[in-house]
């Protein structure tokens, strides 16, 4: 697959010989996929017809996000993956911890819950499109994203295998920033395994968002623990210095 957000391929124009007037008269009051001038083929994209509207990408991301959260929890259950969890400590302050999926499913009490990755801020998305992609919005693949953390590389590989084998997922790209060949100076020493994928299950196909590319980050715990607010602020300064 390509590295760009795309629409489905256009359907054949079987009614090209009819007049516009007769076609309008034959249309029902409620429009459906059979009456649109293009259609999607489940599990495929049309690389010649990329999505170039940031608004459209955000609508798609909003529809995909809940399903990606559910999938992330499923993949965690197969690999001892950890999710960022917030809970009150003995003093009542909210603190972060890394929890397995079993703890996430326990009944919630006030002030607790998974800190799911939020949809990318529109300001940062616009900045990235201009700085990195030279105005090509279709190359933005991380508006909808999630993250899983692991205590060992063995657990991380179990999760990778679960994602690759998932029939409701189509892998678009895997960026292995854990490789010894990866130059970590480009990411200020940070490393992870980054997967771009499309959710192609029946539900996603039914609402027409199976072409949307999202991102899943697989991290080792030691790297995740240094991604504090202060650490992220320093990374933003580093990123800005590189014009990214």
C-alpha cells in the first residue's frame, strides 16, 4: 500500500448515456452508496484519489478512534501490553502508572481511567503538513493514534504479531526505530516501533472510513517513562529547531 490517505476507487459510470434530467428524476429522496458517483471497495484504496482535506481526515479520525481504542486493548491482552493509567494516590493527587489490560477492565472509581492518546491537535497537524509534507495533507498518517508499552522486546514482538495477523487490519507501513541501523539522533534519542494501518473490519467499511490510515506506537517501558511533560517540551524545542 501507499503512504497516503485515500478514497475508494470510482465506480463505473454505467448511466453516462442518460440525460441529467432523467437521472435526477430517477433518484430517490434518500441517497445511499449505490447513488454516489464513487464507491469504496472494502480493503482497498485508490492512490490516484487521495484525501487532501484536513477537515475530512478529522471526521474520519473521529469515527475510527473508538474502534482503535478497542483494538489496542485487544492487542494488549495478547501480549502483556501496558496502558497509561491515572489514579489518585494516598494524598488524593492524580498520578500516572502503567497497567495491564486486566486492571484497565476493573470497575472504575472517580479519578481513574486509561489515558488514551487523543486525536492530534489541529494546530500541530497543520504545522506538520506545512513543515514536513510541503502542503500535502494526504501524507498525514497520525491524526488518529494509540500507544502500547512493554516491559520487554519479547512482549512487543508478540503484540506486533497479533496486529499483523489481525484480519480487521491492513498494514500500510512499519517504521522500526528500535533497529540498530536507525539513526536516533533524528528523534533526540527516542526509539519505538511505529505501525501505520487501516481498520478494515465490517463496521469501518459500513461507515466508509476503512481507507483512513492511523498510527500505533509500540514502546519499551524505559522510553515511555521519560516521555514526561517536561521531556515532551524539550522534544518540541528540538523538533522546532529542525523545522519539523
